[in-house]
């Protein structure tokens, strides 16, 4: 029986490490990024805010990428300023900069099966933040749920973009690679609705309409209900919803090895 390849669609920096873990399961992993992460063209505001952290009662990083883009501009994290993150990937990113539970109060969702803005809000003492300043560090775009909820409660929220999230260019080489992938059944690890929409836009640009149906019959492995809903709306037939985090994705992949 032909073993399906595992297609990893994350930005290159995050895809390589995960691909290695997939290969350790005995699967063939293909890195096929559908999001590009780039530094900001103008980092003036980023640098300025990084030097004024004491003014905030909480700093929330929405992703490991936000941490990796912001913390190089911070000389030392003020121990009085707690940090909010979504999941284990962001905790690992903080550790790379010497920040952990031993020296900083780090808040993250208690429900490890679902890590997002909603579950982070559940562990925040929002009443204690009323009238105070909270910084949310993210990439371009992103959801407004967390900022809207905090503002409606009377919290002063500053949004800071620390990096750009862009759809890669669809080159002829990528078109060829995509058509080859669609000529066989594969398992696609999809950790972003944005990436999933980019993928379908790319497939629709291929010269034959048959590729859309081929794509919709590929297996999607997704770690969040929102991404599963996006996949359903785009016509995908085979969607596996896992809990949040790489470990849950790997367990789902291993169950089919």
C-alpha cells in the first residue's frame, strides 16, 4: 500500500523542524510553504515600543513568529511585566530568549486541546486590567477578538505589528510542484485558514479545472475548529481535526503510519 506523503504548509522557518519530526515517524515529508514571514520594512515603532515595556500591565504575543520578530529588540525583559501566549510553541520561542516561568509570569490557556484567543481570555484577570495598558504583538492582519474583548471591558489596548505575513508568489516551479502533488493522495498539515485559502487560489490558477476536485479530495489535518470550518467551506471532503499543538498533529499522523 502506498504511504501518503505529508505536505507541510507552514512558513519555512517553522516547517523544517516539524518536517524532521514527521520523518522520525517514518513518513515522507514535503515542505510546501503557503505563508511567507518577512521583517517589517520600517521597524521604528517596533524598536520604540520594545524600549518602553514597563508601561504595560500585560504583553500578549499571538504566535512564535511575533516573539521571534519582537524580542531581538528587547535588551532585557522587565520581570514585573507578565506575558500572555497561546500555546507551547510560543513558550518554546520565549525560552530561546531566556524567558520562562522561573523569571517571568507567563499566562497561557489551561485547555491545551484548544489554544486561541478565546481560551487565553479565560485565564486573564480582565478586571485587574481595566484602565491599564495591554500590548498585543502580532503579524499583519489577524483576528481582533482578543483586542475587542479587552477594549469592551475598559482595557487600553495597543496593537503592534512585528512582522509581515504574505502569500508567496505562485511561480511556474510551484505550479509544477503543486500539480505533481495533486496527482497522488497526500496528507496536508494545515495550521492556518489563511494558508488554506491561498492554496485554493493557487489550485484555481492551474490550467485544468480538474485540479480543484483533486485538491478537495486530499486529506486535510488541522489543529483548530476554525480551520476545519474554512476547509469545509472550500469543499474539502476529508478533514481530520486534532487538538492544538504539534504533538497532537504528530499523534494524528502516526495513527496512519
